[in-house]
């Protein structure tokens, strides 16, 4: 009897964990702010496979902006024409189409909300507002 009860609990907890880990496209949609110290990076993910991005320096001067497309695949969001932000972008540089890449960034639902990770080691991420 104890074994059956433990097994049922295991199944129920596993099922609940599975349900809470599922992220739908709708959960990803919205406005995100980057965790960068040297610039302000905003990212807006729209419903029709499009995103908008604007990066400002800390004084509010625009560094970079673009609009492009994305796809969601297996726990990753693949952004086309994405400028990688390693917290070193500045207004003294001119960024053009040769500076952008296809970036495949993992996303997850955390206690603080939806999070898109840009760099695990440096702890750069975008958190949904």
C-alpha cells in the first residue's frame, strides 16, 4: 500500500512538473528588458513571427535598432538579424547589416517571469516586463 501511494505521488508530481515547464508561444510574446549594465536593451516579440529591438546607451542615446523575424524551436527562440550584445555596445560605433547574426537563444519560465538567456557565463538575459 505504501509503495502504491508513493508511486501515485511520483506520477502526480511528475505530471505537474511537466505542465509547469510547458511554454506556449503566447507566453513568449511581449516586451523584454536586457540585464546589461552599460546599455539599455529592449526587445519586443510580436505574434506574427516578428520582433523589434532598440538599444540605448545609459544616457538615452540610441545605439542600434532593427526589426526582423524569429522562430521558436525546441526551447530556443531563433532571431534573424540579431546584434549580439555583450554589454560593450556604444554610440561611437556604427552597426550595419554585417554585424547581425542568426542567434539561437534559450528561453525558460522562472520565478521572476519569462527569461531569454543571451549568455549564461556572463549572466546576460532578457526578462519579460
